């Protein structure tokens, strides 16, 4: 069998395969204790080399993109004991990664509320040119007052944030298209550098933002950056439905993920787009080890002293008092008999199911039942099964992966999960394209989308 046959060998009848992205936040991983794990350099917070290495590990696994969330200056953690959640600077990090990788897509959050559109347009298109067409912009409105405070402001109303976001994205896409696709001649013989009449001002002024332009940056190999969005509100559906090719999501159950995916697809349709143009990508957190016990022990090591504090959350989820001094005992029959999953917390049913399996209180928590996304704590096949089930149920077009500890957790996913997905025909064997647009199967676009 030659290699081209091998590549098409496992593609499912639907012809569809899932996308995989890597969450690259603070450089340590998704667990608060990651910076203290043996083998982890505690100074990775400021190490661009570490970020590059982690992105290279994801590229070895043929991930379609890395995703760097951002909320400038938001301190979501207690810095006394934990690292901040975000990168020092997402654009500088992606620039460093762009120079040391070849195929993987480079996606970062950029706030539509706290940035001037011209600055965002310039930075992301420059990154797109630098990376030869691999840039993606996660356009979010920012919802935290801790971010707003760094700009001397309070968070604007939802209406104002989303009103501005619609204008900012359109303006930025117009600026990206303001340097005509074929305007750059750079002919040394004739002396013509560019066709002046094809590089034209945009002269846009809306209720919130405006720009004259043009933006003096020629197209990249994918034309212009891809738009991502992250959020779940009806406003998010409308914004993403108009502009986004991918949505970074958060969902705890197949039913919720499917409903969210359908809402984004329906919104895209309302704007005259093909629903397949918008990929819904929920998160998945991973602790991959040879068996469940080893994975749980790794989680216990990572969680350190935080167990008693987490018991408080768990008792709200299960609606019963729990004793943080009895971490090594399973819940009693009497406790289980009265435990009820909280209707206000979508993680509760899963937490109860784990409790009913008879695990100790510590082990229940080590399953990640109060984490931000579904969590796999076990062998690679469990992650592959989860991803397959969601993908085949129409609940996801792919997943963004948050390993517990980046230093070895990305490699664990690449070595233990990716081959299973490939074997099952659910994930590609190699990159089919050189651009992020190509990886996502997003349609050609340069400048604004005339349909929306
Ligand atoms: C999976 C996911 C990732 C997100 N990433 C970011 C981020 O990187 N930066 C940010 O400021 N907000 C981020 N958000 C927040 C959303 O942009 C949005 O503000 C939030 O969902 C609240 O919705 P609202 O803006 O409609 O009130 C994220 C949300 C989700 C669901």
C-alpha cells in the first residue's frame, strides 16, 4: 500500500473528520498545580521557548490550531499560590510560535470592546502574513469588570458590547480587504511597487467605531485571518452566525453541545451562509495515563491542598452536606439516597454518577467533576471514545484540548489519543493544507462577506 492509499484508508463514509485544537494558556496547563509538578520548569510563565515547544508538540499530533484565550490583566486566580491564566502577550507568543512551526493554525482572543479596530486589523493581518496564512482571531466582547478596570472603565452594557462587536468585525474585514488582492506588483524592472488604485480607503464610520484606512498589508496565503468566536448567549449566536468560521465552546453534555451547535448553525443560515461554514468546537480537559488509578493519582498530586475547598462546590452540586475531613471515604448509602443533582449546575448529574460508583470523596473530585469542561482522567481510549460519541452525535465538529500539564500532557494526548482517532478514521493522518482556512475547510473570503 503506498502512502497516498494509506492516507485515505480510514476516512469514514460521511467523509467528515474532527478538528483538534490545543488550549495554550499560561504555559503550564489547565490545573492550578501544574506549575509545581516534577519535571515542569516553574518559570515557564515567562518562557516563549516553552510555548514554542508546546505548539510543536501539538503540530506533531497534526492539531489544526492552538488557541490562546486572553482577558488582558484579568486575574482569575490567586497569585499567592497560582499562576495567572493567560499569556504575557498573545500576539507576541503567536509571533514566536509562527517562526518555529509550519502548519498549525494560530488563534488568539482579541477583545472587540477594549481594542481599536485598526490596531487589531493590523496585528492579526501581520501575523497572518508572517505565518503564511495560519492566523485566526477569536473576536469576543469581554465581559469582566476586572479587564475593564485596566482600561479605566466599567464593562459596557451587553447591547453596547455586541453593537460595537458587529461594527468592529466588519470594519476589520473591510480593512483587511482594503489592500486589493492583486495590488502588489513589486516589479523591479518597471519600478511599479503596487497598484495605487487597488489600495483604497474604507471610509467607514459607525455608531461605535470608524476608520479611514487603507491598511497597508497585502493578502496572506489564506487571504486574511479566520474569525473565531467564544460565547453561548443569543447575542453570541448572532455575532458568530454572521462572521465566524469556528466557535470555541464550553458544554458538559452531548445534549447541551448539540443544542449550542445547532443554534450557531441556525444563525449562520439566517445570514445566508451554509451551516457547515461554522464549526462548533467544545472543550475537553485531559489527564491521560495508562489506567484510571494512575490518572487519578496524578490528579490528586496536581490538586494538592485544594480538596477541602472543592468539597464545598461538590456539596452544592449534590445537595447534601459533605465532610472535608473524610476525603478518603466513599459517600455512605444514606448520603447517596438523598443526593440530588443540582438543576443549576450542568455538571451535577455526572458528579452524582461518579459518586454512585463508590469512589472516595477525594477520588470523586479527582475525576474533575467540578472542572470547566468535561474531563477525561484515564487511558487514551476513554478520550477517544468521548470524542467519537460527541462527534457522531452531531454535538461537535472538533474539540479544544486542555491538558492538565502541558510539559508532558500534550505528548500524552498526541501519543495515546490521536493514533486511536486516526485508526478509527475520525482524525486526519496529516495536514491537507498549509493554511488555517484550509484546515477548517472555510470558504475563500477577502474583505467583508458580501452575504452578511
Ligand atoms: C469557551 C469560552 C472561551 C472564552 N474565551 C474568552 C477569552 O479568551 N477572553 C474573554 O474575554 N472572554 C472569553 N469568553 C467569554 C465570552 O466572550 C463571553 O463574554 C461570555 O461567554 C459572556 O457572554 P456575554 O458577553 O454575552 O455576556 C469565553 C467564553 C467561552 C464559552
